[in-house]
């Protein structure tokens, strides 16, 4: 593994795991009122596009970081949508 790939993996870890504290908070408390549906929608769309780009480039650091990010964002987005349906808010 070359130094550029290692750098990409380290950068991906920091960027991706920046989402972890918020996802853990949502998991523990169920509180999603401060999460913006627009922000979550844009973030998951961006991560899906980055994932497609990573496949096109065969870049493991892009694939790994965005695959994990989609997991965190998808979880929070699902909880936000469930809350919106349950409370009748949009």
C-alpha cells in the first residue's frame, strides 16, 4: 500500500467518523429534532456519488470512507423520517 492510499484512508477515517458521535447520540436518545432532513438528504446523495466515483477510480479509500458514511447517514436519515411520520411534521 502506497503513502497516498494511506493518506486517503486516514483522511477518510477522520471525515467519516466525524459522523459517529451524532449517529451514536441518535441511537441512544432517539432525538432527531435538531437534524435537518435537507442536510441528511444532501449528505447521503453526496456520499452515494462519491461511492460511485470510488468504484470508477477503483480507489479503496474513497470506497471505504463513503460506504461507512452511507451507513451512518442512512441510519440518521431513517430515524429522522420515522420521527417525521410519527409526529406528522415535515
